[in-house]
């Protein structure tokens, strides 16, 4: 009977746990979350800048590329050229040391109409700590994007995802004045992951309001 009660309590706890993609309910926090307190705080405010998309026409064997320790030089190798850019505004508001809301407005070139409202696409999401893990969840008009996170020292956040259809990695550095993002992605189950990524990303947003 004792073990049955414990099992039922465990199941009840699991059933009441928020889904990772839930951006409305603030998760209950545990001792495992405490090391991450205020990890997102440095992002609070309004940031604006250009998100640039690059395409690599001379992909190398993946073992010849450092895909973890990214710098601006990572997108300066021969064969990488700018293919598109998006004007971005991101607004972050922390509601607790472990839960931060974000609203994003992407403005696309005139040639790319993304929604009924025209060239702008608005998304909402959260950065949160749940069950001792970092998560970024963004609900776009067409999809929900989920990344799990880690840190590489103060002011640095790494977001990544890995599935059959998509693999992404973003190395983000945040200071009081700028917010730099360097990343890459594989898209589609048929893309050859034995080669370096075809698509690379870079942005350096400025802080325009606290």
C-alpha cells in the first residue's frame, strides 16, 4: 500500500506539470531551478536590429568546423554569402527570476509577404526555467519553436534543438548595450548533416529602451 500511494503521488505530480510549450502558466519552481535565478534578467528591455541569414555554397566536412564556439569569424569563411535579412524588434519582460515574456516583431523585405497583415509577423513567447532546465518557447503564426538552453558564463546563453526535421544552434552574448546572436541550422530530413550547415545567422541588436 505504501508503494502504491507513492506511485499515485508521483503520477499526480507528472499530470499536473506544465507542458514545456505552455507560455501562459508560470511553472512551480524547485530547488533544481535555483542555480538559474535571473539568468534571463540581462535581456529585459527593448532590442532592435537586423537578423541576417547567410547561405554557404562551399560546405565542408562537419568535423572541420567548430559548431559550438561561435564568433563573427564563423560566418566569414569563403563561400558564405548574405541571402536575406529581417528587421527585428524584441521586447523582454521578466515576471520572476525564472520566467520572462517576450514579444517579437519581424519585418520582412517587401518581396516576402508573411501574413495577412503584410510584411510584418508578430510572435509571442517565454524564456523559462522548468524542472531545472532552460527553455525558450516562441509561438509564431505558423509554428511553435522550442529550444533548450545552457549558459557559457555571465551574459551568454546557448539555445539549441535537434530533431529529424530541424537542428539549430544559437550562441548569444548579451551586454547592457548590445545583444549578439550567431547561429546555424539544418532544415529538412534530407539535408546532409555530415557537412557543415548550409544556413548561418548573425545579428547584433541594440538596446533602445529599458
